[in-house]
C-alpha cells in the first residue's frame, strides 16, 4: 500500500506491514543510499516501535542486519507508533551471505510479533 509519493517523483513510500515501510527510489540512486541492484531500486526502511523498544531494535539492526546508520525520529510514515527508526543500508536480498538478514526477514518478524 503506497502511503507517500514525493513531489519531484524521485521516491515513493509503501507500507509492507503494520510496523514496516519502505522508501524506494524511482530515478536511480539520487540520494546515494547505495543498496540498489540491476533489478531493484535503492531504498530506505522505516520501522515503527515503542520508545522503550529502540535500544533492542538498534542492537538487532547493527548485529544481524549489518545496518550501522539508523535515525530515531518522531513518526512520519508510521504514525500509530511512538517512534520511527529510519534505516539506511539494509539489503533487499542476501544471496551472497546467509548471515546477513534483509528486508524480508524484518517484515516477516514484525508480522509474527
């Protein structure tokens, strides 16, 4: 479900499940997110959570997902949550390294909780 389209048509945000949204570039990697492939555009991930869950999520994102750039902010896209974690550097697929989790793992985990 699309929840936002940029006014300049450079990205759009879609909600993957209640607590996860993805912001995908529409025209190359204009913002230098660095995770686009030949078949999929570059993207950022937004994770909605309660404020007391932030430390646990940051530890998990740094350790399992190998995402070292996270910004905690007031919810912009996932407004039903106390906080929103903006995640840069997540991988969409992890064919080369099974030890690195990707967007599908995060979405599946959030749907189970």
